[in-house]
């Protein structure tokens, strides 16, 4: 079964020039040729260990480092944060190619959004699952980034000392005309107020709704119509005496050569994984 949004030949053409130079490693997109992006979210923490009166920097760096490997492995890269658009020469892993099977509708945001008839609001968890299948985890690496790679990422992060409840949220707007407009990638990182009268689910729902609405506002500003919006939010409690770091990162990258398949533009994520699992870097 084919999962096509854009013309299949166009996706195949983008893929063929979005392959890197390493067999088993992905690499950052350097601004030339075409590219892919994938959704990575994590919340790291580190106990107060190296902080002193003059600096808290080392503990913060280690919290950030743990966020990079909290779920999907995004470690050992030189991350550069850039603006948040995926243009007509870019593809979203898990959506355009190696499509995840569980891209279900988000019942919350879809019901509350002001324009539900025109916009399908979907859960972004399937996109995170797809990124995990591509890059792997800290203990089971598949096609991770080459160590020391310079990688442009659309993303956000911040540092907050516990006790606190931190969240990372994302919204990805898919335009109607993919060849004429860019997908917009909206990120937010913040904290829940523990004494807030609202329930945890109410707070989370409100954040997801705001994420989806922010995409529509970008569309109004840019004159772009979106027909799908992916929203997602993760939450973690940070204990007293630790610093937390919520992070959203969507790297712009070129695919490892062993991860490429000439039929990738029409494969599901499961089909791709079945074909490629024997080539995973696996346990490091």
C-alpha cells in the first residue's frame, strides 16, 4: 500500500539526493542537496553535583546531555538551533517516508480547534516512534548521527530547578500545497504550576490546543493553508535538588546509506524496519 501525499516521483527524487556519505550513520544537512527531518523530544535531569556559588553551568550541561538521550538517541552531536520550517525539498521521516502506522487523530485538540472541518489534528507520538526506529536509543543504536556531526535542528530547550513538573510540546503544520509552502515546526518547553487548580490532563490539553492554534496563526501571517497538524506533549517530574531540561529537536539530516531503500518513498515504517533491522548499528 502506498502512502503518498506528494507525487511519488518527487519524493523518490528528494530521497535519492538526501543520502549521506556514511554506511551506518546519518549526518547533518549542510545546506546543500535535499534533506529529511524527524521529531525528537526528551526531558533530562541531573542532580546538583558540580554547581557552586560562581556557576551552575556544568549541572545544566549534563541535564541537557541527558535530554538528548532521554528517548531517541541524539547524542554526541554539535547541535545548532535554527528556524523552524521544512520546505518543499525536505521530507518528514515517519510521515512522508517510512510512514508510521499509528498517526491517529488527536481527540482533544481536534474537537476544540476553531476550524476542525478544514484541519485534521493528529497525535505526534507516531512521529517520535518513527525517529526512535531510525536513530535508535542510547543502548540500542540503529542509524545514529556520526559522532561529532554538526547538525542544524529546529528546537527549543530550557533549564529549571526542581521540584517542578516540566513539559516539552510540539506542533507540525502540513500545508495543502507541499510544493509551494513549507511545513511549520512549532516548539514549546515550560513548566506546570504544581498548585494550579486545573488537573494534569486539563493543563496538557490546553498546551496541545495552543500548539495547534499557533500553527493556524502562522498560516494567517504567511498566507498558508494547513490540512494536517501533528501535536505532542511529554511531561516529567524533576525532584528537589536536580535541574531539568525539556527539549524538542527536529534535526535536518541526510540518511545513512544503509538506511536508504529505493522503495522507501512507498514503504511503511514497519516494512522499512523489517528490511533494515539486520543493518542496525545495534548495541554500542
